[in-house]
């Protein structure tokens, strides 16, 4: 078998990037980390694009992060519980 006999489909850089993100999230990597690696402005951008690859418990954490981001540290639910 020669290299001419091997057919490898071409992949664009975008396809490789999408594969990377999908594989990382499927394997429970942090959405924040994946978002940073992709250069997204917020984790919400990553979440909207790749939510189907995230297991349910990770989705709950991502929702918490999003709420925390929206309300800021001043109204952070975890901080408010700790103060009581």
C-alpha cells in the first residue's frame, strides 16, 4: 500500500477546532477551559454551540456559572448562603 492508496478526507481548521471542543466536553472537561481555548468571549457562547456534548451535571454547573456571571459576585447565591 502506498500513500496514494490511502484516502484521508480533508478537514478544515474550523472542523478540527469543532472536533477538539466536542471531544473535550464529551470527556467532562471544564466548559470554562474549553471556552478559553477556543477564544470565546464568554462560556455562554461555548455552551450555546456545544451544549449537546455536555453531560447533565456539567450543564447544571454551566447554568450556575452563567447566573453567577449575570448577577455578579455581589449577588452570588453561594456568597449569600455563606453570609447567613
